[in-house]
């Protein structure tokens, strides 16, 4: 039997028996076989001593059981690490940040507590996945959409707490921003409801986000201040129609105006552009057909901008392109698309291509035929095919880690970020998976993505971890910060948010000590350590 | 000289000299004449011993001065009450919640630090009013809009921290929701920047809201956890055109479908409907022409629904109406309005009327001619004319207090709320200013508004305060809570958010004690008291 660090085996054994008393013997896991499921499949410490592992796992069925577990954990000072469905792949999965913690697995708390069709809201437990909620909506023929990330097997609550994103209209695809109301078990076992939920019998817990007085919800995102046991979300009503269209421009410098117009249209809520700025010239998009032999040859030579532009002009291959998405009626989405073309048409030589068009509701058969499901709020696991074994990817990796700094939403920032990292990679002699194209998940900003494969070779992983950390520091020198990261890098990222001698982290940790005096909950998460472990900060 | 409660006059005199050392003699106020300016002009305790008054005021010019003042206040345990511009009329104005506090007046910190036209964001200090920012935009011909409440003389930061609302598109008119990034002086004088501002040299402080790790911004809204010295906002890009239109329906029961369609269209971001559901039949809207003699006679008789409906049908006076607002190009707003008419046209007998239409930018002369400025992001003080002396309002009051519970966005909730309060008023023998029409300031919910005039007769005020408190309790019994209230009612409202033995307030106060151990900052605000005053909770 593994034991949490610093805990006597007898003491741990007692606690496990007490956990069994709460949830039953079947729902306390201590065998290696069972605990294997709580490893991080994409761990960059794969097989190394530093790989983070659970000492046990306990799976409660109710909020009351979570409260009882937290009280027992406090009595024995046992580190606890809650997960919703444990699908946070690339950012730690189910494995605890502080190795040896007991995983509090909330998968059995998977009740869809309410779906309000008229107000387009829902209230769910942490074990509810995007698939679960989608199936509920389809089964009940509700005129509502969910907004899901790819892949769709994760937890609505887990993804929102990590501040993940999806693909539909801006207010919905910001999963944290779209939440309304929480129920939280505090580290001491007390139970809090935020927003209007603090009023017994409240009629607008999932409708009015802020409630009364200080709004505490943010404390519980990307953090370790409580175990969220219920959470509400604003949902999108089913539109009558969806339409997409592609904008294509042919010169490098068109990027600047393209981005400004994108920002204008999204800030006016004319369209949703959750996708990325693609460069059909420089990179093949996911699912795009292979490049022509001429283009492949050009890319291999990687010439200067002028030659690329000449190729673009002569072969009708855009330097930049972006897919726009519109939600409304057939006619209204046509008006949106027409307006977008009018605005982007001010870029000389811009071309446009009509994309998908759907009217709703769709039959199950029609849903299955859709290639790009996420923008329609349909969960899938198709994103995993990206890393699969294909002719162009004969040796798939064992996982990945993404480096994704937030940069300004401007062509200049895209250009600078690309240059800074290109020069650094040359200097460092490394070559991450290149996808230096701006991603549009968040409003008002881009992030760039650089990927590293996870290897089962420790030396490769060590080198990639080192490069990753250098990139964090280099990005911070330019004022670009990570919005989210894996446990291996949580401290390094937190270190870059250092204004006024780390004033924000000092405040976060002061608050942490106040709500979790024994420091038992998710130690180290997002760089926040309890007092007794603060000196071990990596 | 007044002194804060429990403080020796000599000790206070020493502190005032130290304040003078920080801000200069001219900016520490102790005379009755000066302090009169910090009274609440709309105090429901007008002239009574319980009226909340400042013992002094100090007006710093910089963040560093705010820090120095907080350190001095800690050393002497002096209660401090920050205000931005002190224009929070109806919700306490400039007067402290805890009488005898020293007002920290931030009006001199009125710098517009940055306006980013391309990303449509700004960074301002607390003394910057909506007028200030609007003038800056006009002077520099920036293609940006602000979203302002009526009236427009208040502080952007103050209004956002109170979670106030405006009149343009939904993401902008939620002033708290539209903020991005804060700088805060903590009660102990330490300085924190939130969101990306925690990264030195961050490039996206006003663009990316959440930063990294627990998002603490909510702690500082409707609260007493820090003094906000800078705050960023997402702004709306100037649209090419604005168009409004009125939907009119003629039967009482049309309310239900009207509200459902409103919710659908706003949730799909087709339009902004920040206004209220009007009833031209039952009430004259603000600025509406006086009713016909026949309608006035009908209202005076106040007959049953059938008779009202007959009048509505025969005289073309809608039972309900709502003004919709659209932002985009001339053509796009026409498409939005057409779509809205298609949806509302499913209500039998619905009629439509084209409203205002403007193309931008407007000349100063054109701006002056606009009757309804707030939906165009133009600040004014015209709302004050509502309470002025007119033929129909021969004895204007000395102010007002609004009771405004959040209710679900449904016709049924509107109906129930109207019934519950009508019956209660009859039972209690009171008659508040009736405006039981649902207000659409927030997304997803309505609030109802009931107003009480502020009198200079103590007995009248006492009765109105009593009624107000009974309404808070009655609303809570039905699950309806206040989103904001005046100091006189902050404890009473907080009392209704009582789930699990006031778990939320217990958590808020635990956090309060951690960040403000001497309990010097804005004691009692939104019902949160520091430890040493907790027993005095009213």
C-alpha cells in the first residue's frame, strides 16, 4: 500500500477504513491495478520517480459524502485531490499535482439536476460529461445546445473550472464565463452555495450570476479552494440555422487587416470565429487534403515571403484564411455572411467561399454525417484522430503537451511571437511541433500553440520539459503568459506572474491558508501551496 | 472635530497630520462644510441620529498615496471608506456604511491611462467618469463606444464594482462582466494586479480577463476587500448604424410568449433589449405623452383584464410593448429587425413600429438632438428630469430608494411578483411608487422596481424603511433577492442569503479577516463586518 508523504501507514489505514465507512468498500481504491487508472496518460515524467501518482482513490456518490471525506481528511491531514472525470489530458489528467495525494473521484456524481429550456440553463454535477448532457438533450428533444471542447468526454464542471473553451458563440464558448452559480464543499467540509444559490429557494440560481456581495466563484477556478459539487451554466438556444464561410487573402501583410476586421465583427457580436487563422500556404489544416507536389516542394525549400506570395497568387492558395461561423435563421445568417464579406472585401484580392449550411433540428443520421461537429455543439472524440497513425504520421507519439501563451489579437503580435520562438528554437537547437498560427478560442486575444510529444524515453521528456520551461520564461519576457498548464509547469508559470514581489500569489496563498488551514486540498495546483509545503515549491 | 467611533481624538489628530504628510493639507477635509459634501443626498435616515456621516475625508492623487494612507490607517486602526466619484445615488452616495469612517475620496485619480482602439479596451482610474471617457473618445475621434448607466456622471470603476448596468449590447452593458484586469491596494497597503496584470510587462492585461490561477477579481466587487486603483474594460467598437423598433401586443396573456421570444433573441445575440417591458395601457412610460382622457379614466377605474383588453383592441393601445435595439450596418440591423418581427409575429395581433435609426459617427449637433442617448453610449444627466417638478409631479421628493428584486425572465414570474406585492401592499396599507414592470438590465433575469421617495420627515422615512425591509423578507420567501441595495438595507439583504447557516457570508467574513485583520476597510459594506464589529451587525 502506498501512503501519502509524511503520513504513518497505520494512520492512513485508519483513514481508509473511515472512507470506506462513508462510501462503502467498493469505492475506495488502493491496489496498483486500480490506481493505474489515475495516472496521467500524457505525463511528461512517464516512468520517472517524479511522476505524480495517487496513494489511493475514493469515489463518493453525494455532496454529503464529499463533506464527510473532507472532515476525515482534515482529522488525519491527508492530501486530497478532486477530479471530475479525470479527462484533463495534456494538463495532468487524473493524477494529483502533489504526488501521494488521495484522488477524490467525482465520476459517480453524474446527475443532470435541471435543464431549463425556456431560460436555456442547466445545473449539473461534476461527473456529467458533455456526452451525457448532449444525450439528455437529444433524448428529450430540447431546443438547446451545449458548447463542448474537443474531445467531448470531459466534465462540464471540470472543463469550466480549468477555464476551457469550445466552438460556438463567444458567450458560450468561454466555459468559465458561461457558468452561473456553484455549490462547493470547502476544505473543512462546510458547504457553500454562491450567487443566488446562497438564498434558500432561490428562483434564479442558474440565471443571475453574481448574487449579492463579493462574488467568490473565481476563487474556485484553476485552484484548490474547494470541491465543486454542483454548477450551473447558461446554454445556447437552438438556432434555426448555422452557416459558415471562409475568407481567403493572398499576401503576408493582409494578416494585419484580417485580424482587425475579425476583432471588429466579433466585438459587435456579428459572428463567431472560434477557429484559427489558417495558412493554407504554409501549413496544412487538420483534415485538409495533402498539398500539391509543387506546394510541398515550396514548403520544403521554405523560401522568402515574396516567393510564397507569388506562389499564392499564381496557384490560388491563400496566405491566410479563416472560417467564420454564423448562428440564426437561414436569412439572418446570410445577412451576417454578406456583411462579413463586405468588411473583409476591403482587403484587396480577398476571396470568399461558402461553407457548411444546416437547419435544425437535425436527425441522428444527419448529425453523424457532419464532419466538423464542435461548432454545432455536438461532442465527439474525433480530435484524437489527429494524433493517430497515418501515412503522414507513421510514428504517433504517446501524448502531447501544449505550450500556448496568450498574445494580443493583432497581426503584429502574431508576427513577433512567430519570430521570437523561431529564433529561440534555432538558438536552442530544438524543433517543437510547429503550429505557430493564432488560435481564436478566447475573445480579444489569440494564443499560439507549440506542441511537444510525450515520449516513453526519459531523456527525450527531460529535454522537452527543459525547452518548455525556457519557453515559459521567454514568453514572459515579452509579456505573454500561459492561460493554463500541466502540473509539471504550474510553478514555473506561476513564477512569471510576479508583479510586486508575487503579490497576487501571496494574496492567493493568504486566502488559501484561511480556507484550508491544514493545507489538505490539491496542494500545488496552479502554483498555490499550503503553508506547510510552501518551502517545497519547485 | 468628529472622530471615528472608539478612537481617541488625539490619536485621530495624529493620523490626520500623517494623512496631510501624504496628500498635503489641502486634501484632508475635516470641517463640517467640507464633510457635508460626503453626506448621502438620498439618505433614508435624513437628519436622524442614525444618518451615516464621515469623520473626515482624504483625497489622494496616486496609488502610492493610497498605499501610504492604508498603512497609516492600519497603524491607528482608523476605519476607511473609499469612494470613486461618490455618485452612487440611491445606494448610499458618498456616505460611509459605518458612520464615522474616513472617506477615501479617489476623485483626483481621474487619469485615462490607455484607450486601445484596435482591441476596443481601456484602462482607467477610479475618478474617471463616463463623461470623462466619452469626451476623450470624441476629442480623439476614436471609433469606440462606452456603455453608460443613466446618469453619466458616475465612475466607470465605481459603477462596475457595484455591478451596475447600461443600455447597449449585453456583454458591454453588464459593467462588471465587461471589466478586464484590476489594480488593487489591499487593506494592509500591499499592491496587487489581477489577471494578466500580475505579469510584469503583460501585453494583454485589458484583453484577457482571467490570467492564471484563482481569479480573485470578484472579491473586490460589492465588498470591502481592497481599494481598486485601476481597472480595465472591454469596449464596444463603434457600429456603422443603430436601429430600434417597437413590438406591441394587445392581450394580457401575450406577455408569456413575448418574454420567451425576447429571451430567445437575446440569448442568440440577435439583439439587445435593454429596456423594460412597458405597458402603454397600464402605465405611461417615461417621456411618453399623457394618456387620452378615456385611458386616464379607465386607469382610474382600474377594471378587470377583459375591459382593459377591450380598450386595448378598440383604441390600439398595447397591453405590452418592448423596444428592441440593433447594432451593425444599415442592412444588417434591418435584417435583425426583420427577423425579430418574424419571431414576434407568431403572437396573434402583434404590431410593429420602426424606431430610431442613426448612422455613425454623428456630429455634435446630431448627438444633442438625440432623445434617448444611453442606448447609443452617450452619457447624460437627463434621467434626473424624471423626478423634477412637472405638472404631473407637483411635489417632487428629495430623492428615492429603489427596491429591485431579481426574478426569473418569464411572464409567470412577472405575474406572480406583481400579485404578491399588490396583495402585501394592500395588507400593509402602503403605496410605493408603482412601476411593477420587468426591467431587462441583466441577461436571463428581470428585476421589478418599486420606489420610495426620500422625505425630510423622519416619520415618513421610518415607515418607508420598515416597508422596504418587509419587502426584502417577503421577496426572499419567494426566492427573489436584491442584486444591490443602499447601506440602510445591506444587512437585511445579506440576511436573506442564508443557505446553510449563512455559509456564504461566513466564508466571505473569513476571507475578510484574512486580508483585513484590523478590519479597517469599509466595515459593513454588503453586510460584511470585520471581526471586532461583527456583533454590532444590525
